[in-house]
C-alpha cells in the first residue's frame, strides 16, 4: 500500500504529464517535472523508479510510458463511482467541475432533501430524494460518497452512507466525521483554506 | 506568528462553535469540541489557552467568549479582499460558494479572458477582462488572488497577480507556482482529493 503522500504526488504528476502531452511534448526531464510539482528531482526519480519507469540520460522520461505507469498505480480499470449528498451551491459546483472531466471519476447520482430537486438533472447527474440513498448506492454499485451538506447534518449523512455500503468519503463539511475503521475519509474545507490565506497574507503585509 | 496547523484548527473551531450557537447552546466542553474537530481534548485546551480563553470546570467553555477570541486571532478587523482569475466551472463554483457566506471574505472582482463575460455579474461578482487585473487590484486594494485557470496558464496568472501587488494566492490549478518569497500560496487540488479517495477506497475493498 503506497503512502498517502505518494498517491498525492502521482495524481499531480499525472496532470503535469498531460499538460506536456497537450503541448505536443514527447519526453521530459525529472528536474522539469520536479519544478512543476514543487518537489525535488530526486523525489521525482524515486517515485518514477517505484512505478517502474526509468528515464534516459539524453531525453529524460518518455511521457507516454510515464502516463501508462502512473495510471496503473493510481487508477482502477473500472471507473470509480461516486454519489453526492447535498445539491446546494457547493454540491452543484462539484457536479459542474467533475462533469465530463475524468472517465474514471464519475458522479453517478446526487441526493438532496429538497423535493424540488427530485429527478432533476444537474450537470449531467440525476438527483434523488435522500430517502433513496440506500437503494441507489446498492443498485449503482457506488463506493464513494461526497458530503456537501451543512456541518450539523454531515455526521448523520456519513452514517447513512456507510450503512448503505460506501467505503470512502470526501467530506466538504467543516466537521470531523466519526466512522468505523476501514472507511477512508478525505476532508476538504474550502473556508479553512480561504481563512488561512487571509491570515498569513495579513502577516506578510505587516 | 502562529503555525499553519494552529490557524487551520482555529478556522475549524470557529465553525464548530457557530454550529453550537446555531443550536442555541451557550457553552461546550473541550472533549465535545475535540470530537467535532478530530483532535484530542488536550490539544483543544492548549489552543484555547493560547488565545486566552479558559474553560470552567462546571460548564466548559463559554461559546460567545470563545468566538470573540478565535476571531481576534484568526480574522482581521477589515474584510480581506479577494479577486478570482478564471470564471469557468470551478471559478463560478467558488463565487457561488462564497457569495454572502462570510462578511470578512469578499471576492471583489473576477477576471476572465472570455470577452463574453466582461461586465457580467456572476454570483454577485463583476467580471472584467484579464487585462484589467493590475488596475482593479490597485483600485480595490485587493490582497489575495484566487487562481482557477487551467494548469498551463496558472504560472503566468500568478506572475501578473504578484506584479499587481497581490500578497497571497489560493491556487486551484494542479501545478506548483514559483513566486517570490513573501507571497503566501495555498494549494487546493480537487482532482487530487478525488483520485486519492478512489485509490484508497479500492484498497479497502480488496
């Protein structure tokens, strides 16, 4: 099992490699990739050696080979299916951002307690009543839940998702979720990022 | 200067305290706040002692006092002004999420290279041509830039922002920004969070 930090870097390398490929490049040196990733060249070389890709002295790393090997370690052959709970501003934003973005990251269904949203399609994703979470997760074979509800509701939603069979959670609510062992929880707190930048930017100015 | 991790916790505590206040609570014990924040009770007590708030044995921490003291350390008396560069799906999502959310976090203006967006108001925020970044940042006294453009454009945008006088950056593009010392950069990479959850969730299932 790779460490979380390695997986984070592989995800970032993958996008960097894609950006080179979009520009028509065929190969890149470790120091170039390192600069884009904000890590050292030796870190890049270690990571690439680990996934079985070696660079060549005269041209660096073959980008096609790199892309294949990163994906082999990072991604699955079958798409990972997500569901979203909470189709407010943030939930809608998440649907918009991921709609059609990645063939392997698919938000299959969304849930909300607002009856007005029922059966509506928001950025390619059909919304259901929150009461249908269990049925939909089982029928669609969804493994990951995205929580975009207010903080006070997040723990309750997490429990419903876990009991419906979800194994991974991305939590956008600013609250720690207590879930059983074996459920992977990734927290993303946008307000915290904004407050943190604001705080340190003020210090810079003083 | 407080460490980054402390600032992150203060931001989280602040939301936890607000959630208690919304529920009509007047006080809370350190172990309750610790559970919501996903940290130890002793960490909570240390952090609160640091910001000058002491709990009482019979009722815990006074929530009003806590809120005032957290804000004093975390926030500024004057609102922090942000600008956004890139009004695509993600940029629009960010505008929607922060519109009216926080009196102290205000996205004053947005910039995009699409001429169709010029002078349009998106979720309360007026859009300008990217050519006006320098003028607008100076006129509006904006200190923080949000970068929500594709990776290949992010470094160029960062340079324009910094030369216009920006001191802090929130970077949503999946690429490391090279900026001069003294500019605070906070990276938020949504695709990375999603790929990471997908990766570890598959491991759980195996």
